[in-house]
C-alpha cells in the first residue's frame, strides 16, 4: 500500500512541475504587458507549487520499477484532476482577479475539464496574462492530463497501462500500438499539430496570437473558453465561424481513428459507424435549425447585435450552434434562447448526445446511443422470434452483453446524477427548474452554456457558492465519465 501511495505521488509531482512551468510563462507574459500584480501572483504561485512538489517528491521515493495497480489507477486519476483544478485556481485567487475562492475554483475546473462555463461577465477586462492562463487550462485539459501522465510515466520508472483505461469508462479500449505510452505520444503529436494548424488559420482570419491560441485550443479541446465577452460573434466573420466549425467537429472525433487516417488508413474513418452517425446527426439537425432560422419573421439576431435574413447566414449560424453543442464546446455566435421553440428542442436534444468516444468532447457519447438502439432492435426481434439468437456487432466486431449492461448502467447513473444535481441547483431558488436542468446539463455534459439565465448570452456568476461548488464537482464527474469518480465511494472498492 505504501509503495502504491508513493507511485501515486510521483505523477502528481510531475504534473505540478509542468503546471508551474506554464504559470512561470504566464508570469513572464504579464511582465511584458506591465501587469506587475499578476506577474508577482504567478511567481508566488509557481514558488509554492515547486516547494510542494519537492515535499511530495521526497515522500514518493521508491526503488526499482513498479506498476500502478488498477485500484491505485482510479485513485490517481481522480487525484490528478482534483489537484490540478485546485492548483489552477490559485492564480485567479492570489492575484485578486477573483476574490471568491468558489469563483476561482469554478473557473479553473471549467477550464481544465474543457466545460467552458464561466462566472465572468466581463472577460475582456481581465489582464492578458489571466486570459492566457484560461486558454492554457483548456489546452492542457483537452490534451488529457492522464494521456500526458501515461506518456511520461516511463520517465519516472512507473508502469501505468491502467491509467488511460480508468480515466474514461468508454465502450472501446483500443490501442494504436502495443505500448500504450506510444499511443499517448501519438495522440499528443496529433493534438499539437491540430492546434498549430488552427492558430495559423485563425491568424489568417485577422486574429492576434492570443485570440487565435485561445479559440483554436478551445475548439480542438471542445472547451468553449473565449477571451471575448460575446464569444466568437465578436469577430463577426464567416471565415472564422467555418474554421471553428471544422475544428470543433475534428475535436469531437475519435483521435485513434484520426491518427489511423493520417497514417493512410482512410477506411478507418469512412467505415466507423459512430463517426458516420455523428456526422449524419450534425447534417440533419443543422439543416432543420437553419430552416427555422431562415423562416423566422424579420430574420434572427446574432450575439453581435446584427440582424441576419439570408439562407447562407441561417446555415452558418445554425450549423455553428449545432456543432458547438453536440461537440460539447459551448462557443456561441447566437442566443438559441431567442430561436423558434422547435429549434430550441433540437438544441436541447443535442445536450444528451455528445461527441465520439476517444475524443476531447464530453456527454453521453454517440457510441452508447448506437448500442442502446441496437439493443432495442434486438429486444423487438426477440418478441417476434422468442427462440431466435441475435448478436450485436459494432464496426464488424461483436459486442458482448457485458458491454451492453455497462452502457445501460452508465446512462441510468448519468440521468440520476443529472436530476439530483439539477435538484440541488434548484434549491437555491435563483433559477427556474428548466434553467437548473440546463445548468446541470451544461456542466455534467461539459457543454458549458445551458438555457435561460445560464444560456450562451449569460454566465454562472450570479449563482450561490454552494451551487458553484456543486457544478464544479459535476464538471469533474462528467469529464471522468461518472464511474471513475463514483467507484471511490463504494465500500467494496476499499476491501482487499
């Protein structure tokens, strides 16, 4: 047990040192813009983290190469995310940018979990160094803190093949290479490459570096943080909208399938049933929403305050909002609270879908819906042919009953968690029941904006502290796909 505890501490130390490097960079960035208070705050936080890491490193000393057990893996995954979010909140709080610790924690958790919800009403007034730190939190979280951990575990003399498996409880456990650390490195190379391409394309559209980095990292990480009060609509650019639509879509696809495609196996993405259905949903709902926008009397208003009436604008704004929600990014160019009720229902449905498994997006994930639909079809066939034997297949591979049961259990637990969380939010009396449900959907599903008072044109800053804490916890639970967190609170997990 002591050996496992030491092994758990070592990756946390390494992650802390990485965070301290980024904080030091933000401090240097603050000095460049004469933000002396923020520069000192970043420096103080960096020193504290380094000292804490030194203490943890002393207690994590162990001889020989060890392997993290699957039980320790669950503990480590949750510890890394919680510890990272707490450390990430320090710059906001120490600098005085956010005087409420619950606000600082909410903003940090939202960044690292790539939820994109915010308590800030005037983001543009933030010091540039703090805007950069918000963007970096998205960038780190989108790449996957655990994937990063797995990539560097061999350097620490630790084997940790369980980590990528326990971070999410998805349907597929595919590896690109026999060594999972190599797979993690491939994922980070692709992630970095997409970010660089995104920054270049957005810069070509007129963004400065901070704008381009913030929005590129948010789109690929399917996070949603923007350094503008009106989000993407600030730029009022069709080019930027379509670039972000493409990158939000790419960020929602299975990264292992993307890597195979880049390496020349184009059939992997063409034949993937989850990606095909995900794309079909986007096309169909975008078309329907665009029609509703086009026929809306006197046109529709974007968050930039302009009124749009053409079909091309309807397609652009409709597609952007659809991709933003289903990818769980949360960017906004229009307030869907003002749309036709039928269009709002379509957007509401997308909150329950999510992106592809193995992507940076959150939510229930498309593959789970596929399995549940296939199981429903099998149940209907069984009623007609009681003695028949029906097997489920996904991408040509058989799906075991255990996987089906796991998916059913996940959806049940997801819905229970959703409604319990919505009930806690509603206890505040600050929002309507619909808004409480929307807030919980936005945070648990890592979408960000909800409906009504917490919609895309608003923020979460007005909510009481206990609600912010509840939503912060739900972000981590949603990012780790429920079971990874809940299993720690079961009595049998701690039994020998």
